[in-house]
C-alpha cells in the first residue's frame, strides 16, 4: 500500500468515526435535536460520499469487516442500509420505542396504585396466600417459609405435578365447574404475572409462588380439556384456548368435536317439543288430502281429537 492509499484510508476512517459520532445524536432527548442531527448527517454524507445512502453503506461495510460478532454486525449494517433507503427510519424507531416505554411506565404506575403500593404489588395477594398456606407442609426441609421454593420436589412448570400437590391446590379453593370459569381463573393468573412484570420493570421477571403456579397448571388443564363443554360459552372458551395456545399437532380437534357434540345434545334436549296440536296442524298443512282418521292414526290419537285440534285451522295453499 503506497503513501497515497494510506492517507486515503486514514481519512476515510476519520470520516467514518465522525459519522458514527453524529449518528449517536439520533438518541438525543429532544425531537428538535434529533431532526437537526439528521440534517447534519445527511449534509455530511453528501459532502464526503456524494449521498446519504453511500455514506451509511460505507459505515456498514466497515462494521461488517471489523466486528467479531457476525450476527450483531449484520443487524447494525442492515439498520444503517435501511436508514440510507428511508432517511429518518432510525429516529422514528427510537421515538416509537420511547413511546412504548412511556406507556409501560404509565401502566406500571396504574398497577402499583391498584395494589396500594409497590411492596403490596410484589407481595403475595390474599388469593395467592390461600394456596401458599394449603401447601406449606409440602415444602422441603430448610425452606418452609419460601413461597417460591419447591413443593414435593416440583418447581418447573413443564414437569408433571405430584399427586399430593395437585390435590392440595385443588382442595384449597373450589375448582372451576365450567370451561368458561376455568378460562377466567387462568386469565386472572396471567394478568397477575403481567402485573408483576410491570412492577419489576422487566419482561419475565415476575413469577407466581410455587403453589400458585401449580394451581394455574391445574386450572389450565381444565380449560384445555379437563371439563366437558356444557354451553355455547364453554365451547367458545375451549375454542379460544386451542386457537391461541393449543399447538399445531391437531390434538384439539378431537376435543372440540366432542365438545360440539355435547353442546349440541344439550341444546337439543332443551329445545321446546312440538305439541300434538301443532303436529296435527303441520300434518294437515303438509297433506291437505289426509282425512281426520289418517292424521289421528299418524299421531296415535282419536279422530275426534284431531277434529278438535284442527278447529278453525285453514292450511295455506
């Protein structure tokens, strides 16, 4: 590499260093400062590389050639090239992120107000305390007062529940009697988890006490398939489970078919039966040529009874 090339490369590096510093101003607190930073970067790229997209592409190339993390480099370069094609995209992304964070902050404050204080929001609720107390004897030695400790050796949600723990959380509070109420309780547990995440201000940071996690597991099983649907509300609740979280293995179809048959049978059993008078009039309307005796024979009643049922009735043509 000759002296001219070295000088050219050195100047390019300095220009790219300055471009990186200018791009960092896109994170400015003020939207006015962000807009001014965009104008300056666009003018600088035009002067140094002949265009905004060309300048950002040069910076993307340098990141790709120097970064040891290929995935991170690819993400950074993609973001820069998108910005080159859509000037202001990075700033808009930053603004959207801040808007979501402000909304999350407001939601967090609302949750804390709902519980009364931050400490109260983090502590087990009265409903959770029912299951914690009911399973206290199942705690391992040395950790009887830790609501998040293992119970009967169970702590991981994807493991099967021990029979003793399942029985304890089922007996501590009446289990839902319908699919719809099982769904409602399960969604309340999920709402509680969402509240905890907001309070701890970190996705995934909230966790239910072990006994409550076990109760949630039992109730979700009832929602999934443990209870037979007895109404249209139940069927809608069951359908909602399999539509949103049931998986792709087709297991839910058999359960939904059985539910539909059960609900249909229940609706048919409750359907109002047709009276003898209505049946007589329907037969006369369908078969105006039939005699009273023939209608009576079809219904298992006398000719006189048929005459009484048809009195004043004129079948429409």
